[in-house]
């Protein structure tokens, strides 16, 4: 048995060994931090996964379902319920499917998230290698996994599944597999709203690869429209069940999202709101969240600009639309989690770090420190993103 395992490991390419090592070290480190938190931080039971009893029995399992994870598991078990429509269907449907084999909703959710993360890391590595050297690809993965909210990639959340689907879609487009790009994009748009922004990104990618518009290309452009099927199918479902195809947006304010409904708030207005909150909010967990949301929103706005300069136009379009959409509701709440799937930002971070050692040291140190703090708080029932 040991000989077979050794032979298998020898067959794995260096990139695979790096990714597997990075993944395992990250998972062990995240779990260790969470375990320390159970010994030194009192849990806040309001939104802990599984309810208070199950959470206290297995905090290192149920702690990864806190807040939104509760909704995804419930949707997987019983289907949509009142206000549950704020959460898109593909992730809970995959949990339901895997539960037929594993017979445990929680384990199924964690398994899907971890498997998706591994796939996302491999695809992200391959995608980056199309344009940059190996060192940039490796550092991009590293920066992703030390990001302050990276623990969501191993939680019962959509982040890792969506990341795998969105990167897979763009990677397929780079390899000229347009139907596959559209199908993966469709699953992405059934996982999260911003998945629909893969459509303009794919169209731009196709146009740039072809260099001109040709009537013969019309069939391939139509193939890319498959990307919208996921979102349109969910909207059709909502129209039939609650008579409102945009109910997933209208219900956001009813599930604790702190979002403004009915009108659009511009980006500068959101920044001004946060500056005022900094001077009026008392020093507590909420104050920490305000600073975190503001700093990360500024950082990724800066990275969006650099993406336009340094990366492909398709990546920039996907980046800026994914970044701006949540802010239109008047808040940066959850933005530190939302930007986790905007992978071009981590490529740009790697490019910056490649040229400036001081940036590598300072960014990595601060990011890891914030990651530790966020894990300690989140797994004990405190909202961080």
C-alpha cells in the first residue's frame, strides 16, 4: 500500500505537488486556528451552524456553516423556504445530490467546497501560466489562500464552487472550447448573481482572439449565451413560485444583508458613508468590520485599475462588474468575502509582489494576521464578512 502511494506521488507533476502541499498546509493551519478559538473565545450562539446543541458538540465541523451556511444546508434539506430565495440554487442542489451518497448534509457541503477549491487552484494555476511564468502562478495561489477571508473557501459557502466554475469557464475560453465555457458559465450564474458577468467577459475574449467580427462566428457567439441559462432558469423559477423574477434581490434586506432596495447607490456615496461610520461607530467588532470592508474595497478598486493595465480586457470586465454590483446596494458589507472569487486581483497582487519585496513582506504579514482574527471570530459566531 505504501509503495503504491509513493509511486502515485512520484507521478504527480511539480505543480500538482505544490498545489496539494499548499492546500493541505492551509487546511491544517485554518483548522488549528479554529481549534484555538474554541478554547479561548466564547461563542455567540445567534447564527452558529446546526443550532446551539450541535454546534457545541462539534464546533470544528459546524463552525464552518455559521451565518449563510445555515441557509444553504436548509435549502439542500427541505428546498426553498421564506426568504431563502436570496441564495442561488446550484450549490445547495449539489449538496443534496452528494448527500445521496454520503448521507450527511454537512459533510457533503464541506466535501464539495474542498473538492471545488482543489479544482479551482489547479485551474487558476493553469490559467495564469498561459500568460505568466510559474512563479507568478504560484504566488497568486498563495495570496489567495492567505487572504483574510480565505477560510470561506473551506466552509459551507458558494465561494470555492463558484471560483472553480468561473475560472474553468475563462480557461475553457482561452483554450477555444466555447461551448464548455458557456456551460460552466451557466452553472456559475446559477451559483451566484455575478456569474452572469462571465458572459460579457467571454464575448470580449472571443472577439479579441478572433481580431474581428465575422458572420461565420455568429454561432459561437450564440454558444456563449448559454452562460445566461443558469440565472434565467432561476428567475423563471422565482416567477412561477413567488411571482417575482428578481425576488433574490428584493429579499436581500430581509435576510440581514444590510442592503438598500429599490434604488442605486453610487460608489462615491458608499465610500462617504463608510468614512462617516469610522468617526461615529464605537470600537467593537462592528468597528473592525467597517475598517476591514473599507480597506479591502479600496485595495480591490486599486487592483481593478491595475487589472485594466496589466491583464486581459476580459478579466477586467469580469473584475469591475463583480466588484461594483454589490456596492450599488449602498454597502461594502460582505465585500471582503465577495472579492475572494475575483481571481484577477490575486494575479495583480502577485505581479506587484514580484517587483517589490517590501510589499510581499508587509502584505503577507498583515493578511495572515487578519486571516487568523477572522477565523477566530467567524467560527465562534461573530460576523466578519
